[in-house]
C-alpha cells in the first residue's frame, strides 16, 4: 500500500507540475476535467451522478469554465441564479423523483468543487501568479505533511475527536507554522523572480498561514460528508489516495483564500 500510495503521489505531483507550469488553456482544460470528476464523486454520494440534476450540474461546470476563457456571462450572479433556477425547475417538474438534499447537493457541488478549484487557474493568471499559485499547495499539502509529523511527535490534544480522532491541536499548530515557514523559504528562493521585497515574503507567509488554517476546514468538511454517508473514500481514481475529493479536499478551500488574499494584498 505504501509503494502504491507513493508512486501515485509522485504521478499526481508530476501532472500538477506540468499543468500549472504550462498554465493558460492547458491548466484550464485540466481543471475542467478534474472538477467534473470531483463533482461526479460528490454526486455519487447523493446518488444523483447519473440523473438529470447531475447532468445540469455537469453542464454548469462546463459553462463556468468556458466563461473563464471567453467571458460571455456579463455578471457572475447570473450564473449562480441561473444554475439554481434550472436545478429547482428539474426538482419541481420531476417531483417526487428527487429529495431536497439531493437537489441542494446538485447546486452545491458546482460551487464547492468546480468554482473553488477554478481559483487555481485564476491565481495562476495574476501578474505574479506563476509563483504565487504554488502557495495553494504549500499551505494545503505542506500543512498536511507538517501537521502529520508534529502530531505524530507531540500530538496529545484531539482537535476534533468525533470527526477526525487522529488530528491533534499540536499538529494543527505545527501545520500552520510549517506552511508559513515553507513559504518563507520559497519566497527567499524566488525573491528575484517574483520581484518582491523581504517584507512581502512575510506577507506571503501570513497568507499561507491563513490558507493552511482554512485548509483544515476543507479537510474536515470532506471527512464530515463521508462520515454522514458512511463511506471511506470518494473514489478510487488515485491508488492509495482515493478520489479527487480525497486528495484535493484541502486544496478546494485553500485555492480561493490564496487567490483573494493575493489579489488584494500583493
């Protein structure tokens, strides 16, 4: 299992590197596919992955990503309301085929997975996005790794006993501090390329610390859904890791945080 997890992890990192380094339409297309798979995994939990509600969700994902490229929707709220109205129309005209929680999941899935993940692309498109985009992964996967190590060494106080018994308060603190430290190291390495001052490196570290904190919410949110519906993993796409949502649960929450903080602070 360890070898499988390690090899699939290496492949996953390699694919992520290729997509993000290339950026542009390649990254956008890659995120569209990842988002569709993630939405499918979430819909499968609610048993709507092959229904009309699910189809509306998939179409909404494609429309949203197409709009990021071609900008044909004049107001983002039009997309939000349009998606809601269409899904509710399906609910009404097919009643009582769907339960209310399935309909709400159909609407939520588009934003919880696709819209939030799209912030990876939007961060990459910022003026210094070539380098800032990596903060998303430094403060999600970096936080996970640091939290795990610190938790194993000195973790004593349970952070969320019922939801995730293995996570500790000490691990959480270690994860946040670790993500900030990794960002400081990263900032000094690429300081000249990013054309930023030492002061801004610590601003980036602060952004990563906030992102790391929020990433834990993303991780626990995905776990909460799995526990509510008594499932171990969202899928088996990534051997040893589970599905897209199992591997990107923290990234989903971190991406918009990094994007908006970077947009307004840098």
